RNA sequence: GGCCCCAUAGUCUAGCGGUUAGGACGUCGGCCUCUCACGCCGAAAUCCCGGGUUCAAGUCCCGGUGGGGUCACCA
C-alpha cells in the first residue's frame, strides 16, 4: 500500500465560500505540503436541493484567492476523478448495494411523517432520538420484494447494537463510543443520492485519502464512518479533528454573529496572505514568539504537536492589525497593484461611474459620491438615528435591518433586478411602507441620505458588505 | 436531555513537574511627531473549582463546574 499523504478539503457548494472552509483547507494544505503529499479538492454536492454551480465556482475562486491551490479537483481533474460527488452516483449505488448484500445496510421504507412522530415521541419521553429499527427487523425477502416493487425507500446503516467503536484521532488520541448510542444513519437517500456519510467514506477510500483533517463538529459521526470502513473491509484513514472557529460568545462561528464569507474579507480589503497567516494563528503556534509567518514558513515548521484544541475566537481586530503589518511591508507600486485588484480596478470604476455620473458637476465630486463603495465599515454619526421612521423606534428599526440582512442572505444571484422584488416583498411582509423602509436601509448601507438608486448601489457594494453594514447599523441602533 | 470534545488575562497563544507564568491583539499611560498612523517604552489583567499523586502541579490522575459540538433522506 502506498504511503503517500493525500488529504482533501470537501466543501459543500450550498452558499458563500466560508472562512471555516479556508481554515480547514489551510491545515490540510500545510500538512500535505509538509509531507510532500497531495491536496485534493472534492465538491460534496449530494444535497441536490441546495447545491449550486454558482456556489461551487465562488468557493474555488475564494480558495485560489487565499492561495490554497489543489493538486486534484473538479476543475483540473486528476487520477481519481470525478471530483464532484454528483457525478459519482453510480459508484455510491454500487457500494451501497455491497453493504446491503453483506447485511451492513438495509432498506428502510418509513415515511418522513413516521420518523417525525417517532422523534417527537422520543423527545417527549426525554429519550435520545434515533431510528427505532422497524425496517431493520423486516424479513429480508419481503424487503427485497418491496424494493423490487420500487417502493420509496432509503438505505440505512445496520449499526451493531453492542460493543464499542474506537476512533483514532491524531490530535486527541483514542475516542471510544458505545455502539448502542449510535443511530442507524441513512446512507442513501430516497432520491438515490448518498448522504455525506456514505459518499465521504467511499470517496476517501477510492481517492486514497490517507488523513482526514476536518472540523470538530464531525467527531460524533466518525464512529459511523469507522463502521463503514469496517463493513467495506477497508482501512480507515487517520483522523484529525480541528477545533471550530468561534464567535465572540464562543459558539461555532456563524454568519449571524460574524462576517463569515471569504468574499467579505476580500471586499473589505484584507490581504489573502494576512488572512491565511491569521487562520494559521487559530489553533497553531509557529514556535518562539513568531506570529507573522508566510504559508511557506508554516509548512516548514508544521507539526500536529503545535496545534492546540481550544476553540479559537475569531478576532477581526487582531486580523486587522496583522493585515496592517503586511500592507505596510509592500512597496508603493505593490500597494497600487493591490488597490487596482481591489476596488480601483477599471471594472469597478465602470460599475461605479454610471451610478454617480449624472450627479456630478465636477470631477472632484466623484470621490465623495463613491465613498461608500470604497469603504469597509462606515461611520454613521447621527444619521442612523435620524433615519428612524416616525411611528417606529430604534429597536424596531434595528430588528428590521437584521431581518433584512437575513433575507438578503438567501439571494443567490445578486443583481438589481433580483434585489428589488426581494426588498419590496420584505417591506410588505413586515408591514412597513417602502418609504419607511428604504431610508434607514439606505443610510445603513451608504451612510448618507443621498445616494444612487438603492438596488444599484447594493449591487455594486456586494452582498457580504451590504449584510455586514445592515448588521452593524442594527447594532448601533440598539 | 444522551453521547462526545475542550479549559492559561477580554481575545489568540507559549509552557510539556521546580519560571518573577513568556509573547501578541485589545485597553490604559508615556515617548516620538505639525496632526494622524507607524514605531518605541511602560502599566493593569490569566493558570475554572475541589480532591488526589509528588519533596514540588498551570503542567500528571480523578471528580465537579463551565463552554462547545452533535443527535436530519444538510454537509
């Protein structure tokens, strides 16, 4: 068996490129490079309702932006493709079939409603929720004929009900789980697509992944994965569960409490090398008192022993400081280059100029009018409180802004035409006249009461910055 | 609630049986300076609690407590 180190980052393309993805990608990448191994990108798009190609593209773009390139992936191929799970359905079906034949998995015909009722009952009795094994007890012949009759079903893992499952974690040692406490996980959904559990095990094995470096939130499902490896007769990879990035209140980092999209960091003018350095500071210590180090230097000194397990709070303030260190190190020419690649590109100018063109009398009025396009966070002074509609109060306005931020999060394709109906529908939903709603929103997003049309403005500023400003404004109003 | 993980200042961390518990962000004060920023100097602030083990415990063990994760036909 080959001893080559092969690791992967396996994002699910269901939203914006997440800072946590970059964080985990970083540790995979660094470990692979340190070992002279391969770093693989695999797209886990088995949730066909939520996965989009647009999101996949954004994730690839963002990972490239932070400088974590892959050796094999959906865009460049490789010896173990395809690297998009939606293109591997047949592989999962075959493997699932193997499990059914060996008795390690069984078809389950229970309807959603029954499962919900079951869970509700378990909750009421304060028992741990989980499948009750009804279909597991079905006669195998009967089950087979139901399947043959095309009855709608899923495939479940026939989890052993006795004994224990041991997980070897490279960071935490041996983790022991009582099998009786582990649920009969669904492996194959009724739409024929695999769940994460099946797909991830099958792919990791087929793609010869040697080390699984992933977030701590996966620990509790790892025994299921270990059971699957055993059922297939495969050797499990080594697991390394990294701590979770946290909000200031220590909960798992989330977009409600933190800018979480890599797009936000790019749009706000963070340098990718600073962001990567900062992510490296989360849970990893370089050695000595060094805090500033390059990716290459991190690779050189990387060692799992230097990884700590407490969940690190993601502190934008410290990231900004680090970013300043990098920024000041650049030459003037380099800064100009960075600015051009940021918001002073011809492309950005081409988007901004039409919006302020007719509002300008002289060229010198350009800069003040595009001010909010070029900023990260805004300074509002009293503008926000002044924008509270008559008949409404600060608290209500704050809530509206936050709710709108959430609403906008669901907007997939961000442009003036898609934004307008969303915001208008929102206005109706909350029972505010558009007249009442638009001014506080305008102020929150631009900081001023006179600006180009709202939706065009939002379009250029970008989703993440818009959402961030709405949230920040709400914060200030409270 | 069950299961699991974690625990050094507000935050990120060093420490791997004997240290005045080190560094960084942030905060406060000062210096530099036309202002600001940068830079420099300084200050306040930490070993969650209780038992063990040991001559000696932030460090090892156990138990609490606290925080977190997870309990989906989402990953």
